[in-house]
C-alpha cells in the first residue's frame, strides 16, 4: 500500500486538538462515503488513533503541549494511489479548517 504523511501545526493545546481530530474521524460523512467499513480506535492517554477501512488506513498522533502538532500517516490501496495528491491536499485543507 502506498503511504504518505500529513503534518499540521496548531496553536491549540494537545487535548483540544485531539478532541477535534477524533470528532472529525468519527462523524465525517465524506470518509464514510469513501469507505463504509471504517473502524476507529482512539487512545486519549497517548493522543493517538487508528482509522481503518477496506480502502485505506490512517494512524495519527498529536504531540506538543501548549501548541500541538498533528501527524497523520495514511496508507492507501492501489486503486486510490492515482488520487494520492488530491487526498493529501484535502487532508491538509481539512486540518487547517479544524485546527486553524
């Protein structure tokens, strides 16, 4: 599976950034349309999570304290690999909308 990383720095505290990213993955209708088989697991203690579906997998971790850094590592299936650039751009835009 091809993979790539999206990093985003925010002025939000780590715990607030985690809650926003968690809510996005839990409630995103766009992701559900892309892959109905999504399963989300979150670890509040380590501010991390795993989103797994039949077409892609995403691991994320949030580091920092007063200002947080969100790192998403995405593994996409071969069928989605031609759209890698668009997926990467969309995630960067979404993280900016969510976290500033």
